[in-house]
C-alpha cells in the first residue's frame, strides 16, 4: 500500500494530488459521477470536508465504504494520510 500525506490546501484532494505531481485515476472529469478516484483515509478524516451529496449517494448505494471518499469531492483542510485501493492503481506508477 502506498500512503500519501497531504497538508492543508483547501482544494479538492484530486487537485492537491495533481499539484504534488501524483497521477490519480479519474474518469468523469472531476464531477462526482463515478467512483474511479476513490481513496482510503488512514488518518486525518476530520481534516476533510463533510461528504458531498454525490459521496452520500455512493455510500448509500454501497459503492463507497466507511473510510473511503472521492478525491474529486473531498476538500483537504489539514493533514490527511490516504492510500489508493489496489483496483484504482495506474499501471505506470510503482506502488510500494
């Protein structure tokens, strides 16, 4: 599992990852219409914005589990430690 620590940015997690030069899978153009950009929170869940309507719909439908959020929806408000699930990994990145 590759873990990533992000600091306060007040931008979406997907934007913050891109600013750090980290490629992250996403398919719907950052609109919260799919779950390809989901991530697992390990520490700092309190430092993310509350779940959006899109995330709540996916939670209710069982497409997101507890501790998972959408990178295109969650705003980073402080330090957070996350990882990408195995099925969301990109082939050109080496994960440890």
